[in-house]
């Protein structure tokens, strides 16, 4: 369900559109080019600016939709930027089932929120977080509230930026220019992670740096991202994911020494609601346990479909089976494979 927070009396004062960010790094979004077929995510920013006399809090729905033709997988990056005179705290994200991981942070000045959602999203799924925005009593805010979303598997650059203008103007729809990465200032570090790396390039605003496919915490400007490496091993590719696309670095990051400890082994307590379904497959079910993050689920050794796992919960659609009867269900992560529980296929 989409929650629309804008009051009727304020609707005319809020102009929502897609907008490029970064000076000189924008191009008008073409209106006659069909969307790329495949996974795609789009942004939607809807809500009330803080009131005046005196300034009071406003609330926004910071939303994103899996709008493509295929499942959206991997990390989805969400940012929110506020103009001078406005601040926020952490957003409230609540989405069920809990088949995902979600992390967020806010800059010290309260004007930039950065969040990462990891989970499989089927086409058409809409999610949002509620964000309270506060006005400075000594400063009348002007400018724009900007949301961006991006995902490394999304090759369609349109729809990734949503804007609310505080003066009622409507900027034209544009998209952020594709990013480019020119160098890493550091290319080696311990397997435990924790190495500071600066990734240089252009059009990197609102970026997320991936090291070996894992998000690296940090911040990006238009010309550089400063991040801290996650744990890893071997030679890890480095890329920057922005609303304009994904750019690979010209060098890998090479982990040295011992890799980080393996995560705890997954455990599964049950297949829940339902624990049975037809041999044709297609039953959406849920697996409950612990240490399931980034897991894959199998039914009788056959991978499940549309699998998405959070720490204690996986949603999955059953694959077809050779015939009726019980099969073992397991979850496998980097920490190992769980002991089996049972799903029963029916004729």
C-alpha cells in the first residue's frame, strides 16, 4: 500500500519530479526510449515540508518500487539530501516479511541520509520509510529535498531521482550522467577489513561503493568516494553504483593475510505457512531460523525461486518437484548449510 502524506492544501506547493544532481553531469531523460527490460528500481518522494510560524516538523514517505520485468536483487542504495534549514534523524522502515537487511545512517549535520536494503524484490513491489524533517527556527528553508535510489543490476538510468521543491517550481525530468572511476588510492589491506580507500572519478554523487559485491560504508562526492573496506579475501573487484549507472574501478582491491572469520552456521526451525504445496511448484512459503542472511534455499536439492533472506526469515517460492512427498529444505550461507526441515509436495 502506498502511503501518501501530502495534505490537499499543500499539494500545489510540492513539485515532485526526477532530477539530476551534480553540476554539469546531467542529461534530459528521453521520452521516446522504452525502458530497459530487466530489474529496475524507481524513486518516489511524497510528503509535507516543515510548517512555518513557528517551523514545525514535516513528514515524508521516501519510497522505492521494483518497477522492472525481473526480480531486483543485490543491494539497493537509497539517499535523501536536505537543503540548508532542514534536518532529519533516522528514517522508520517497516516492511514485512522480514526477508531483508536494512542499514541506515545520517550525517552529523542531519542533512544527508544513506541507507542500504539487501533482499530480493519481485516486480511491482513498493516499499517506503517514513522520515521526519525539522525546520530551523532561525532560517527559512529554500531549495529541494532529493531522494535517489540505485542498484548494481539496474541498467535503466531513468526514474532514480525524486525531488520535492519547497518553492513550488517543477524542474524538468533529467537523469544523472553515468559514473566513471579512474583510480583507487589504496589497493591492498587485511582480510579483516577496515582499510580506508578513496575511489576517484567523475559523476560519483549519491554513490555506493562495492568491494567484492559488498557495500563499503562511506560517503561520495561528485569526484570521490571515501570508504572503509568490508572483510574479504583474494582479489576483489571494486565498483561504484550511482543513480546514473555502475562503473568498475581499473584495479581490484587485494586482501592480504587471513580472511575474516566465517559467519555462524545457519539454523532452520521450520517451514512456515504453508509447509506443503503442489508438485507444480509456485507456492510462496517462509523459512524461519537464525543466521540466514544472504542465504539460498533448496527443496530436495533444487534451488527455490525469488529467494530473499534476512537474519531470521527467508521468503521463497517452491520449484517444481518430480513427484509428491516430503523433501528436505535447507538454507546455505557463507557459514555453511543448515540441518534440513521438511516441505511436503502434494499431488
